[in-house]
């Protein structure tokens, strides 16, 4: 198996990634454009979508579904590329 040092490195990398994720989630932006307001976290999670002053849950859910699908595709592509490097 892996030497202990590598396991420790992997653990530290995961911890760092978790910390970064928390920091990204803590960032919240609010954008208003032509009657549409979007509240979004730094990790691309959409918290709220307002259309002409009304909360639209369907739009929020659609955005989050799209972000999730995009992230899955990116993760898969990265795994394939990492595989090419022998990871």
C-alpha cells in the first residue's frame, strides 16, 4: 500500500480542500439585473432567485441542478486526466 507519509499528505490535502470549501461557502454575492436578483455562494450554490420582487424556487433549483451537472463533468474530466498521469 501507500507509505504512511503519503496518507498523511492526502489527509492534509483533504483538510485544506475542506477549509477552502468552507471559505467559498462563506462568500455570498447578491446581484441585481433588470428585475432579477440572484443570491449565490462562492462555491456556485444559488441560495435565492428573485424575479420582479418574487422568490422563484424553480429557477433556484434549476440553477443548482445545472451547477451540479457541470461539476460532475469537470470532476470526471479531471479524473481521466489524472489517470493519464498515473495517479
